[in-house]
DNA sequence: ACTTTTAGTTGACAAAATCAACTATTTATG
DNA sequence: CATAAATAGTTGATTTTGTCAACTAAAAGT
């Protein structure tokens, strides 16, 4: 691995940080903050699960997460019940309202990506997705 | 662009957000915060420049930036002099110490990337970099 | 000349994130 | 079994990060 390689990688990281920033900032116009949106995403995809599951999957501080979950419960997005296997934990499930909220910001996020890519041709989009897929595949072997 | 396309893109975004998070968290073990490191990077590469230049290149609030610059000056990393062309602006230049600090965190960041990729073969690394390059090229046409 | 922009600073504040202390369970260990 | 250690989650205090608006001063536009 040469210095130039590293330079390229860091250059891409900076570039992609900006892209992600664009997408993220758009989400911020919704009723939910970025961390909230992330938690909502994880809840939707892992439910029923515990707070620990969420915590490790997005590497969020447990105190912080606890508050986010409390706010979700207060807004009626989330239902908790005592876990039967573990008396310390609660089982988390989104309510109908919670799922609906997730779908809503998920939809908004999708259409923002559509808009971002609207200047690309179908061929370019296909190419880009292929690069993403292969990049992910390669890098998955490296992380962890 | 199909729903599946969008799904892939968002999946990659989540994946890469994690990668970047890994890299960023590592930098945070230095004496500089993430925003500080970014400003230092921009200073190093754009100097001599004005605060405005930095501001637009990393999209940072001018108030926030002003404070970061002030702290850099206080630590002796940054020298300001009145711009001759524009009486409102100052020309920013890193001091020797500032450059040294930049080199130091830059070096640390590079070796962290090396470590992250240490499990990949040279061929895989080359492939990954190629995908990055092409992805960037395609997406550059889309943003803005 | 005057209005409007732009560069930068500052204060007040809000949001995001971290840390440590604490309770209550569960698991491990002698 | 007893009790020590680890884990799940909550809460309070605090720090870091980021935003917003008001302000000064210089520059540019009309």
C-alpha cells in the first residue's frame, strides 16, 4: 500500500463524507433528528429487540439511547414490555404510529436520493451501484 | 431508478457511514476534535486563505469557525495578518507549529487507514481504490 | 451618496454526545 | 449456595458541537 493509495482513500472518504452530509442534512428537515432517525431505522428492522441490540448496532451511548427511546415512547411510537428471559431488559416494538413514522421518513429519504441522482443517466446509476456493491464487499473483509 | 436501486444506495451509505465513523473516532483520540482536524486540514491545503474560504469548503458556521480559528491562534498554530485587498478579512497561515501538528494528525490518520486495510491483499486494495475513483467520478456529476 | 453585501466577531442558546453513579437483575465462580 | 462480577437500563451533570441573531466594519453595487 503506497502513500498515494492512502491519499486516494482519504480523498474518497472526504468526498463521501460530503455526500452523506447532504443526505443527512435533508433528513434533518423532518420532525426527527439524525440520531432519532437512526434509532427508528434500527427499531424497525430489528424489532422485537432490546435496547442493547440497538446500542451495539449503531454504537450509541446507552444513556443517550435510553432518552431517545423514552421520547419515542412518550410520542407513542414505541411500546415496551418486560422481557421474559431477562428481567433487566424490555422488549421493544414499534407501534403502528411508529412504523408509519418510519415509513414516512424512509420515503422522504428515498426521494431525496432520487433527486440527488436525477442528473445521472440510468447507465451511470447502474454503474455507481455496482461500484458500491463491490466496494462494500471488499471492505467488509477488512472491517472488524 | 428502481426501489431496489435506492435500497442498495442507502445500504451502502449506512455501511460507509460506519467506516467513516471508525476512522473519525480514531482521530478523536488526538488532541484535536473532529471539526478542529477538518479546519486544520483545510488551512494546510488552502493557505494562505481567508476564513471565508474555509467556511465554504467545509460548510461550517462562521461563528463556530471564528472560535476554532481563535483557539488555533491562541495555541500558536495559526497566524493572521490583515488582508491588503480586503480590509474586513484576515489572511490565514499556519505557523511552523501548526503545520507540524497537521502533519502529525495526518500521519496518524494515514496509519489508521493502513491498519484498517491490513487484512486486504494488495490486489483487493487496488480494486477498492479503483471503485472509489470511479464512484467519485460518477457521483461528482450528480452533486450540485 | 446611499443602500446592500460581505467578512468576521460575539453572546445566547439548542442539540448531540459523554460520563459516572445508581438500581436491579443475571451470570460466573469459589 | 453465596457472593462477586457482569450486564441492562435509567438518570443527573457536564461537555462538545452546532445554530442563530445581533453587531461592527469594510466593500461593492446602484
